C-alpha cells in the first residue's frame, strides 16, 4: 500500500514527509524480550576501584540541573487553556467527555515542544509526517486549542501534551520540586549548547494495541489499531482506536516515566510486587487525575446518587480501549466489591499476573479513599435527608451534587498527593506493597501529625483486608508502621543543611551540576564510610556475611530537595537522598548468579540532621533467597534473561508487561 492509503487520517490533515526508521521488534533497543544492558548499566561498577574511593556518583544526581524550567514573567499568563477528552473519544459529551484544561504556561514551539515535553508529529508505521500543532497560532489561542476530534492528528498532539503537562504539575506540587526524568538526553546538535531532558511523546507511535514508556529512548509511544468487531456501540468494524486519545492511558504512561525518574531501580524485577507496584501506581494516578474534572464527578454523583463505588464514570480505566479489544468492559477497575461490608474479591497473591496483582494495591487505596469520602459527606447526607441518611427516590438536588463533587475532587487530589509524596519515603530498591503503605503513613504523619478524618487508619484497614503484610512490624498501629529514626545520632551534616545548599531562585531548583555533585560527595562520604555502611544497608567488600559474593562500590543515585505544604499552610523542607549497592550473587546449585541490590533512602531535615533511613540491606540473606526463588519461578523467571551462568533483567520490561498482560488488563 502507499503511504496515502495506510494513513488513518484524511489528506487535509497531513503532509507526506520522509519516513522515519520503522519500529522493529528485532531492534535490540526496543525488543521487549531481549536482554538489555539498561539493568546492568545502572548497577555495574568498577570491580577494582582505587583504594581511597568509597563510592560513586550516579548519572541521576545531576539530572535536576538539566531540567529546563520556564520562569514566568509578570506579563505572561499563568495557564494556557487547552481542550482534552476527560476519558476517551467514545465517551458521550453528555457524560462530560470534553473539558478545558488549564496547563501551566510556557512558551511553545509547534509540536508542541516545550521545556519538558516534545511531541513528534510523525507516524512511525505509515511514514507520514503530520502537520505539527502550533499552540500559538491565533485561532488556537482564540479557541483553547484544536477542537477535540478523533480524526484530527493535531488534536492528538494537543491531547498528549496537555495531559502530560498537567500530570507533571501535579507531581511537582506534591514533591515541592521539579521531577526529573530517568534517562539522559541525546547529544545536542548545537555543539556547546545546553542539553535539556525532554520526554518525547509519539501520539502515533505505531500500529499496535499498546502504549509504553521507553527509558532507553526517552519517549512514550502511543499505538493505534483497528477494532475487530462491532460489539462496541461507539465504533464499527475496522474503525481506529487511538491510545493517545485515552486520558487514562496517557496519565498511566507518563506516571511510569515520572516514577522511573524518581526511583532508578523500581523496575528491577526482584520480587512479584515491583512491576505490579509500577502498574498499580500508574492506575491510581489515572483515576485520581480524572477526579479533578468536577463536571465529570458531578455527573457521576448524580447517576450513582452519591455512591462513588457505583460510579463507573470514575472507577473504570481506559473504557474505549477495553471494549475495543473485546473485553466488553473497561480495561480495569479500581472497585473490586460494590458492598463495603463484603470482603474483597481479590486478595494479595504473589502468583497473580502483574496487572491483577497491581489491582489489589490500587483497589486498597481506592477503598481507603471511598471510606474517608463517606465520612466527610455523612453530614451533608444527614442535612439532605433530615437525619434519616436515606435519599428520597429521584435525582439528588443540584446543590447536593455540587457539594459531593467538590468534596470528592478535593479528597482525590489529597490522596493523589499522598501517593506521590510516599515515593520519597520508599526504599530505593525491591519495593513491596507493605513498604509503600509504611511510606505513605510515615510521609503523611510526618507532615500532618493529627488525622481527624482517619485517612491513615483507612489505608491500613484497606491493606489489612486484602492480606497485604508488613514484615518486621509487630502490629498495625500507626506508630508501629512509621519508619524509625536512625539507631545512632549522626548529628547535623552542616554541608547538607539548607543554609549551605545553593539554589537557583527557589529551593526546588538546584544551582548547577557542580552543586549537585558537591552534595552527592558529602552524602557519599557519610554513607560509605566504614563505620556507617551497615547503618545504610551497604557492605564492605571483605565482609564475611557476603559468603564469597562480590559487591560493587556504593552509588549515590540522587540528592533532591523536598518542600511540603500542610493543610494549615505549614512548610516543611527536607533533603531526600538515595544510595544503592549491587551484590553479585554467585551461581549456586545450578542456578545462575544475579545482581542483588541493597541500599537506603535517607531523609535529612533543613539543618542537615538525618531523620529517617529507609534501609534494604545488601547483606539480607532472606531477601537474597527470595530473589533467587523468584528468578527460578515460572512467573518471575520470564522477566530475566540467562546468559551463561549469570542472569540479568530483560530490557523494556514495562512494554513486555503490557504486551503479556493484555488478556488480564495490560497497558
């Protein structure tokens, strides 16, 4: 076929361009089942370092200085209004399908191309180069961008840029800094010009029933495909479905990219929870982001009569995509039981497929959200029902709908922030569901000691009901779940106090790569000194507990500021740093050797004093045995590739998980 014939759009929307390099599953850089070097690159260290070298500074340390930050001028607007689909192209406008999104303003080139994102207008399968969306065109400025339409490729470009920018702004607000990406930019074509880390977005990333984040290339590809049957009322046989028009899929994929930038090893498949956590967290971001569209929430409240569990407009994920691949339902849902008094239908089981296991975590967090929501709106229900608590037949009053929608939107934003802030309190490697709960409880209690509505209690109860355990915790009391302060008082590290840190304007913007290396050097000397290594989960190469295994130099992965704002407008400033170390476990009993990661996340206060050490020791024999068993298991073994007597994680695991899990709700 010619290029003209294979394009899913009419000729008026496109310009025939030079075909780019087509995607190929045989390309080792993107092969989902190939053994990639990415996992090894992140842990491979110098086996024979100089005697005086105690640690190494990782590539991620200087990335915050390579984020292009637009500093708004007084005459510039605060936001750029752009229209999007709140769910997908198949949603009825009567269900609030379209909304105007206020995207943080920045100067944009056609594409759009800004500080953080650049949208590629090309189609990698048809060889078509579509016209690039110009957000500064007078007509675009007059009408909040392009009119939402599945048949307009420029709207696809607008949609992915607007949603990704909005999600990034949410992470920035929650963390109190500019999040970084987990990849390095390609070489600059401008010689000595600046190299900024931008995530490339491909709204027409190939003919495939998939969308995925690719760390090696620093991009997200959104596939498109034809429907196979006419069961879905909004489609017909052979119609195109674009994942770039699914709000949930866009949020899901950019959340993968943001988590990857925050934690370099959260895709290292050391236990069943790791990749399942990635998927569950991305789903939660998609659900809570949709709650920010109050008209959609109000319509859902009206139809469900205030019962959020029954509001399918809010609880289903990727509805059009799910129907298009013949699931006759949304791709996934965060509600596993309609009756709050009934036990959950799905409980924690490490043998579950990745997405199914992740749904246990996402449903637990959403159950906690619904529990707190019910507590907060109970007074409004009593007022609306004269104290009976039973709504009369018929549609609830408009005022009642608006009040409940406002409460739901505000609470969803709070839960979304709780999830994001918890990432700073998670261990740097080998994440488990129980550790995420402990991180969320610690982060929330650290900022908000009082909890009058029982947010943290609701989290703990929802996790308990699903059998998610917290090892090394004697009870589920809140004070038992929070991370402990260090065993020894290390005093204040003056060189890491905010009085000595150098910023570019506000504390969320580091001054330079040189300043970040200085901070990493101070942190590295602290954690890698022989007397402190065990406290931070590290080991000396001669430690007999290694049982003949080798360890690489500890790697300082990041040193980042955190500014948090509490409900009483109180400010808290912290410094969050992470260090990791690879232990090369030798082959034993016919099983190959592998890299076993340890280390810690360390949180300093504004004076440079250590407040928390979230440790996963590289000497933990139980974890070594558990990872060995996971690799040997049929479920975990497919994430690893064996070469000789050594195995390494396969490349592009997130894409592989999406491909394999489609039958169970992948993507």
